[in-house]
């Protein structure tokens, strides 16, 4: 009986915050308010939602449904309850490492290096001018995986170019060097959000803090019209410990919760 009671208390603690979306800094954010009021680009039907690692069963009234792709090159734990903050059921997520991951490899005959994580989606890193054979690599990634594909395209100094390569989801990297988080958000917002999904960078080298991560995720989530947003994470020096820090995962959950209930 005591074990059952402890389990019940633990579940209660995890779900107690489901209806608590008080984020004063986000409520006071003028950019978020403007984004929420801007309906100039229509919402699109969301592609490939069945690849989410969690089933979206809303625990609250959702204003929108979103899906987060985590382009992780270092370990990221599941986005479950973190520090008592839990997903609200209005959004799903997937981690790159759980799917069929493809990387450009100029030395390979098929121009692609692959790793199969088992989930039914594929991701390709990355379309950029320095790769002469992205089209070949993407075609082989698609053929070898047998799954719908999402591509990452680099910021080329003025925008993003998928080189005519089709993909279920096209992510525009809103950063350039590893130390940048998303300096090109407004370029994307003003010219690309109707057909490209945004991807920011929350790697340790960006030095983003809790509030910044939460705000950036909420902004991309609110602004995207494809239903998908992405975040990139690589911690080569294990600066945050063994993978993404809990505080960063909590900030992501808070940002997604806020976005999908406002």
C-alpha cells in the first residue's frame, strides 16, 4: 500500500503543473504578442506527425498543435516531466538519434553516411554550397531509409536554399557558426516561414540562459506555419554534463507549453 501511495504522489507531483502556464516574461514579450497577432501566413497541414516519440493527448485547451525535431549530436533525454514541469499534450517531439540519420560524406561512393535509430523518419545534415552532391546523398538517404525525410539547410548569408531537393520537412538553420543561437530569426520570419521550418541552436557554446531558451522556443513555435520547429544541440566538451542539462529541457517544455496554449 505504501508503495502504491508513493507512486500516486509521484504521479500527482508530475501532473500538478499541467494547468500552470504562468510565464510572466513571455506574457510581457512584445515580439511574441506581435507574432501571435500576425495571421498573414496561413497554417499548413502538419506533415509526418506519426513520427513523434510521444502521443499527443491534450491535457488542456490547445490553441495550436506543434512538433519539435531535436537535431541532437550529443545525448538529449526524453522530454518528459523535468523539475515538475510536464508537457501539456498539445505537442510532440522526436530526437534525430532515434530516427535514420544521414550525413554528407564526400568520400563515400553514395555520398552519405547513415545510422539507423529505428524510428520511422530520416534526417539529412546538411544542404550547403560546399557539398557538390547533396542531391545524390539525399536520394540515397531516402532510398536506404525508406522513410519521409527532413533536411537541414545552412544559412548562406542571405537566406536558405534546398537546391530543389524535396523533403517532408525543410529546416532552415537560423544560425551560422556554432556559437550563434538564432540571429537570422527575423530574416526567416519575414520571407521563409510559409514553407520552411525554423531551427535554432541551444548548444553550450551559444551561452543561452534559461529564459532565452524558453523565449526562443516559444517564438519559433508560435511563428512556424508548417507545424514543425527544430532545435540543434551539440556539446562536444560535455560542458553541460552527460548530455543536455535538465534546466535546458525544462525551458524547452515551458516554451512549447506556453506556445500551444496562447
